[in-house]
């Protein structure tokens, strides 16, 4: 189960990675906020 959850987290990060990198130059604070939200979301899934 944990492996499946970690896989889902990795897929989510890969899906949002291009969005965060493309918006990083224009909105660095916004990109940082999304990265923090993804980190919290993945942590909640693993727990």
C-alpha cells in the first residue's frame, strides 16, 4: 500500500513539475506555494 501511495505522489509531482517550472520565472512565490502544497499532499497520502 505504501509503495502504491508513494507512486501516486511521484506521478503527481511529475504532472505538476512542468507547471511549477514554467511559472517559476514569472511567479516564484506562487510556484513555491504549489510545491509546499504538493509536499503536504504527498505527506498526507503516505500517512
